[in-house]
C-alpha cells in the first residue's frame, strides 16, 4: 500500500509542477510598466546564507528609501524600484544559471552581481553576453575585473588595499614581530587576501614561516594550529568566513596559543563574531572596506554616513557592516547613474556608471578602467572592549593599536 | 612533542566523530535507512543546549538528560508515523523521504534561529590541561568522555537488554525475528528513536566545541557517512574504530601535507575501503 501511495504522490506532483511553472510564466511580464527591475542572484540557502541576508538587507533598505521618495527620476518621470531575488543555493554554477534566468525570463533591467568574487566572476560572463550593467557589492579580487568586461563594476577596492596598511601599522608599532604564519580558507577571496598578505609581509621584511590552506567546510583545525604553535610566530594571520574564524579563534584559545598580533579577515567586522567570541575576540585586528564610524557627506540618496547608519538601525535594529553598506551603495549608485543618464537604456546607464565621480555615504566613488573602484581607503580596525576601533586611515582614527592576543 | 600533540588531537577528535556517527550507523545497520536528517538532529541538539544555557543557565552536561528523552520521542514518532510506511520500499524511497524531512527541519531551523553562527561559551571557560606535553582543552576532554560513555551505554543496551537483543535480532535476520515473536515496527521505531537520541546528545556535546548554525548539518552528516563506511555498519565498535581512523588520517595528513589535503586524504581512504574492504574495519562480510 505504501509504495503505491508514494507513486500516486509522484504522479500528482508532475501536473502540479507544470501548473506552477505556467502560472509563474504568466505572472512574469505583467508588472513591466514604470518599474525598474534589478535582479539579485543570492546564496539565500546553503553555507553562504548569512551573507545573502546581509546583501538583501542593504538592497531592501535602498529600494525602500528610493520608493519612499517617489522612485527614481528618469528624465522627469518617476520609476518605482523592484528587486527580483533568486536563490542559487551557495552553488556557483547555479549562480550563472540564476543570472541568465533573471535576464531572459524575469526581464530585469539591471543586475546586482552574485555574492563574493568567485560567483560574481562566473556569472559576469552571462551579464556581459546580454550587455546588462552589473554592480558587484562584494567582489574584491582583481581577477574578477581583468577580463576586459565593459558592463561589470565593483565597489570593493583590490585585496592589497586591506593588507598593506595593516602590515605597515604592525611594522611601525610592533617591532618584535619577525615571523608571520598565514592560514587561509581555500576559496577565491580568502586565498587571494592571504596571498596579498604573504606578499606584503615579505615586502616589509617579515619572515613567512607558515602558509597553508584549509578546505572549505573544515570542521576541526587542531592539527594546523598545533603546527603553527610549534613555529611560535609573532603574527598569526587567518582568512575565512565567520564560521571558520570563530572555530579557529576558539581552538587557538583551547591550545593556549598566544601572539602579539592576531589578524583575521573577514569575520571581525561582523557583530556576531564579537558576540559569539566574547573575550577571545579582544585585540584581534582586521580590515574591511567600510566602517560605520566613517564620516562622508554624500550626494546619493542616503546622504551622510551617519544618516545611512541611522536608517539602517531603525529598520534592522543592528549596526550595519561593510557588506550591508556596500549592497545599499550599489543600489544608490544605480539610482545616481540612471538619473544622470536620464534613461533606463542599458548602454546609457553603463556609460553613466563608468563616468561616475561622486562622494557617497560609503566614500568617494570612481571606477577604474577595469570597472573596479579605485577611490577608497579601506579602514584597519581592532576589537577593543567588545567594539571595533578604527586604527587607520588617520582621518577617522578612533584609538591606538593594542599588542597581545591571548 | 608535536607527535604527541597530534596523537592526542586525533584521539579526542576521533571520539567526537564516533559520537556523531553512532546513531547514524545504528539506523543504517538496523533499518537499512540512510538517515539524512541525522545532521539536522545534531544541530537541533546543539540549539537545545545553547537555548537551555542562555535561558536557564543549564549546563550542557545536564542538557543531555533533557535531550535524550526528547529526541528519542521525536525519532520514535517520526519512524512510527512516517518512515514505517515506506520502510519496505527500495532504499531510494527512504533516502528521498529522509532527504525531504531534512530539508523541512533544516529550513525550519534557518527560519526560526536564522543562519547566523552562534557559540556556546561557558563562563568561566574550562580552559585546557597538559597531558604528556600536549595541550588538551577540558571541554573536549569531557565531551570525549561523555561520547565514550554514551557509546558504552549503547553497547550494553544492545548486548544485555531484551530490547537490545531484539534490535540485534532484527538486524541479523528480520524474518526469523518475526517468527520469534518480535514486533518489527516497534523495534524499528525504538532503533530510530535511539539513533535520534544519540544524535541529540551528540549535538549537545558539539555545541561546546563547534559554532552552531543550521548550515553545519551537512558537515556532520558527511563525517558520519565516512565514519560508517570506514568502521562498518551497525556496530558500536565499528563507529569508534572508524571515527578514530578518520581523525588520525586527518590529523597526520594535515600536519605533514597541509590542512587542505586532509579532506582529500580522508576521501581517498574512503574509496580504498569501498574497493578493498567494503564491510569496513570491523564489519562482517555479507551482513546485508
């Protein structure tokens, strides 16, 4: 009886699925009038889901503000904004499909790129093919932009702008540091950052005594940490995402590893990193592309940095980090470019983006010839007293470097 | 000295892997069901420990006593109401069913708990101790001891109790067990309940050691799978042997070849075992 019950369900599900597909196809083009649709392929489920939530918060905040103000002004006519999300399940090949689907089936006008450097690069081949202007909120690796593409722009500066200032500060203020150990997640962005770090450490006369990668999804790091401990480096530099860095920091404490300097990218910029680690997060240094302590007076819809932070806190009851801010910035930049072009023609908007030279709540925005932003000074910061404290750039400095991570 | 540290790391990690895998192995061995919800049960157990510690300040050592009966009941009900309906169908049907249940449970956890990573941090922290020149975190040590204790209890239950003998009987020969008067559906439900209870307890212990998020469930499931293949299905000692072997290979590999090759090595080992010794380290050939 039970087997036939399953078979019946399966048989029933086929026509139902077809029906659902047909309904989706009819619902699609109905809302094309006076709306600018921007497609956002995101890893809404799977291991990168926490990052997708942050991206969504940034995009939604911008769309809400833009629509509250009546919409985007295109040559005197107001257009509402609609963001079309698709889930690519943290699976890069699916990000490419999702992007194509947004263009050909959802008929979006413009695109936000998939999350991170790897997926953004993969999906950019599709957006380039269809000539759809795309803004990448979270792609920093130069390899994303050196493909000679015309329609891809990104709001993160190259990876070395994070590691070089950090290395300079450590070299100037902690003369004891001689040996550096680098442990990197074997993934496009974390690995690229680690390689930049290795380069900048060597350029500044440090000895890199350990450089290893750990696989995506590694549960336990005790063996790698034991090996690092045996080398007794003064600076331990680890890259990865929040879950990796939480686990590694916890295991460092477990193994009683101490060092004058411990740096981690990209977890410490997130509040949940500090909340989850408590005291063990103290004095960990990091760098990010943006920090809520910055003070810019922008020409975009958010205006000042302080206003952006205020709006964000009102909507989400938490402090924004660089991921959310960059997503909101991408929306604001589309708005600026569309208004400047006075049209929603893809080529005109693309040209307007390429020629942008404007101050925003995120900082000055100007894209290089390859499409990557080249006008920002990313801040270096350290967790002190459970809060991120900015050490660099000078203009927004909040405190001095503290040495010693236990 | 570093060799000692590697060995101790591996022993501790191996016991934790065994603890993750044992419920999975029991269900696979007895019911011939590849239980894909296992990883999500572990995560749910971890959230239970986290929640009890945050709200009632109940230490995870006591949370185990809450988790075990709760998860047993959950597993028993799922088996009785859902899985027993398709238990005689080909393995693909039960696989698909547990896959679907896993999707539901995992996404429900993402919905209710969000995908943010959380950490159960004991205050004051337990710190670490030195054993023969190697540093071992106390929380891992206690988790290891508890894992071994749970494994021992399961062993005793299967060996000494009436219900345990019935489970083993069903595992060895279902038809003969029926003829001896064993009520197979309830034995299935008890075995699945035990599997769930072990997963829940493993989750409570893992909460102390790993970050908690619904997204980690697939990592736990993957480890359980490898441990079962290495150790052999359905036996307590198999899970322990498989866990220790996996941890040892990972630790040694990651020290001498770099951590990025630890996973490669463990899967290489898996393939070698599948080809040369498909019954696992302590499994018996032709046991199916």
